[in-house]
C-alpha cells in the first residue's frame, strides 16, 4: 500500500516541474485561436504539439477575472474525443488518465484544464472551451486583460501564437481597438482584416508569459458583464524622451533624490521608523497579537513582509523554501527519521500524502523535492542542496513565480493595490504580519512565558521559519510546555529533540539552496551534521 501511495505521489511531477526545461518535456508548438462573441464571451481553440517522457497529465492554468466562467471543455487527438470527468484526480496513473479530461477548481478565479497524456512520446491535441465574460463593459471602454500562456509552461515554448477574431457581428480595426502586450518580447497588432495577432520573438522562454490587454470602443460589443470602473490604462500616447531630455531630468532629480535617501536612512535608523506606511499604514508598529494573518498563505505573508520594509527585508526568500518544507512535514506529507547509518543525520521520506498546495509554485517545489528524492522517495537536506546546485539556473527563477502568485492572491482579495501598497482596508490585514512577528518575538525573548493560542502551534512554527525565529521558538516551546510539545512532536513521528534538530536542518537547508556552490562550500552556519 505504501509503495503504491509513493508511486501516486511521484506522478505529481507534471507540467510545472523545473525539469520541464529538459528535453523530456517540451512544447513544440502552441497555437491559440479565439473567437469573441457579441455578449463578451469567447470560444477558444488550442492546437498543441508536445513531447514528454515523464508526465501522466497535461494541464492549462487559467486565471479568471471576477464572474468569468470556463465551460464546455473538449479535448481530442487524432479526431478521437476524450471523455469529460467531474472528479479529476492528480493521483491517477498514466493509464487511468488516458482519454480523460476535466476542470480542476484551484480556488477563487483560478482553474486548470487537465487531460491525460495516455502514453509517452509526441502528441498533438485539439482543445476547445468556452469562456463567459472575457470582454467586459467598463465605464469608458469594453475590454479584457488575459493571460493566454502562463510562465513555466513546460519550459521554453518553441513556437506560440495567439489569434483573435470576432464572430459575425462586425469586425474590429486599428481605429476602434487598442492592444498592449505584457510578459514577453514580441509583436501584437490589430490587422486590417479585423483580427488580432500576437507572436513572440523566437522561443517563448520558460520565465515568460503571454498576456494581452485589449481595449475596444463602445458599441462593438454588448457585454453581459459590467464593471463600474475605468478600463486598464493603455498608455498609448507615451512619447519617448530624447537623450538630452533624459540627462537633464537625471540632473534635476539627482539632488532631491540624494537628500531623500539621507533623510530616509536617518528616519529609519535613528528614529526607528522601519516599516512602509504604504504597506501597513504605519512606520512604527507596536501591535502584537496571536492571530494568523492572511489566512496563513505562506506566499502572501512572504510578499507582504518582503515589500513592507523601508530599506529591505531582514529576511529574504531564503526562508521561504524552509517554510514550505515545514508545512509538508507538519501536514505529514514528509516523515522524518534518523539515518540508521549515522545518528546525527535526518532522512526525509515522502509518505504518499499529497499536500494541499496553495499555489502552483508550491507544487513545483514539491515536484522538485520528489525528483531530488529519487525512486526510494527518501533524501537528506544535503541531497536537496545538491539537486538545486545542478539545476541552479532554472531554480533561481522560482522565487519570481512565488511572488507573482502572491501578488495575484493579494490583489484578488483587494488587499494590495500594487506590489508594495496595500488598500485602506487591506492594511488591517497586512499589519497582522508584523503584529504576529512582535508577538512571537516577545515570546522567544522572554517578554511573555506562554502563547495565548496553543492550537496554532503548527502555523506559528511555519510563520517563525519565514521570520527567522523557528529555532528559538521551538526551544522556548520545549522549555515552557515540555509535555505538550512532546505530544505535538510525537503526533508527527518525532520526539522533541528530533523535532528541534529537524527545524534547525530545514532552516539551514533553506538558507543554502539559493547560494552558489562556492558560497555554500564556505558557509559556516550551525546545522545538523550531514543533513
């Protein structure tokens, strides 16, 4: 039973794996044809040419705006239609997914269209689906901003294109339609035949995505969905500055910028105002409370914390990998045990329990860990560090994908306006990040001897990993609540001493995975021997 479960977990290593950059998985061609209807809905037709020798399924992620709906998914290969299922399960085997397709709800405004690979090798699929509410009515224009191709979609895409036309209600033209591209290098234009064509220059690299922002004059469409706001700005009338104008502007700005920098340093170091008012509403935050902020979303908490400092975060994304590993361990997706050949070394065993991923980057990290573990599904911290060294160039792109996912989550909930500015109501939630940090800091610094809410120990340990407090928090919990902490550790297959060693090892590993092999070699940092 365990071996079957482990094999099921290994099948998770699909489209978004970092190894998508290798020849085992590639998109030779992806052509997307979209027909816009009068009511603002759209009919998508995709033509895929792919090669893979590793995955059991293919999926296409879609980030929807409010009220948009995806329906009528159909997949066919060689004119043979796939069967639609309502309960798509990642754990199914290659054979079990053959000829099947389905839609997975990943959360609010986030879905994945999935279909089985069937067998390894080359495949050509035709995929169609209907999107309700693509074009919506705004106060000034009708339009949409839509991600047609996500980043890391099987690594570099050799050829991709997006073609958009209208049904028979009337054509669009350069006079009534404006278009802007985001996320890639290439061209997109409104053609005189009433269509829009977007084609990247050469390969669409794995870190790139294809987003189009289309704006239409009123009267072309009669959208079923409306928004009482102005349309996404197009900046169509920007005029490039001349070289002399740029030099003059630089000179005029240099002196006040220099003065502002000195004032910010004085204000932050001498007066102690270190937090961003745009993010939290305050530059000094004395609040402290035990509530878990931002629904415990690790990526969102990291993004707020990272962008909420006036002079840069005290901790970088180096702590983020450890937070996800800690989450998997505490949720029993990974079991920790002592290496029988070396008592000071800990082994991580993937148990077959699939974590509840909060976003695609978390799944990517989990799949990378699975690959680093190998067929026996076991690895040490050192094994994962070595794996990241071998895949360094691809792995360094991962933090950006986490940041993008966090920004989407925060903006969707109206918490952030920009990457470092919270909305007025959002500041009531972002300030909770610092308030909880202050609360836990007081606890580990002996300002208080107990935690008000012992039921949130799991969240506190994950949160403290993000804030660089994890080892001190665990040691304090062991000191003030020995029986309770021993029970907490035993529920996860460890005693309190092993749990503390695990926390130290994970923190050390998380710090090292983004380092160059040279820097890692000379790092003199406390960690468990041989982990």
